[in-house]
C-alpha cells in the first residue's frame, strides 16, 4: 500500500523582499537562492529531516478553495514557533490563492 504523509495547518509566505531570518544572500537550506517565481516552500526542520523531504515534491492544497499545486521543499524555517507548518514562496502562495496566512494541507 502506498503511504501518503499529510501535514495540515497554517502556512505563511516569504519573499525576496521580506524574509525574516533569511541569510543576506537569500540562500535556502538546499543551497539554492530563494526565487519568488519558483514553486517552492519551507517546512519545519524536524519534519524535513525526519521524512527526508529536502528537494522532494509535495502537493500543497488551499483547504478553503481546494486549489492545489506541486511544489518543491527547498528550505526550513523557524515559523513553527508561530504555529505554522510551512512558509510558501510567492509563486506557490499565488498558485493556490492564499493571502498572507492560509490553511493548507501538504501531502507527500
């Protein structure tokens, strides 16, 4: 049987112009630079390490509208302390119609 891993909760977003805790060069945990136009997201470090999610494709779904997109986990972040499960890139946020905060379901 195929095991589907699902995380449900609130996502925020980050961008090239507003990235709390980012390096000055906007280098993400996978070594690439944050790009507002790419379908990427950051997840909680513990989750990324435990499930070996770095550079994996996941489906991100807006729980309110049902809109979804496939995005790549490229980063980790400290947004867990704000009770958020992910930080979406601008492209990912726009693709599923999210505002600043959004209830999402992320599925591997």
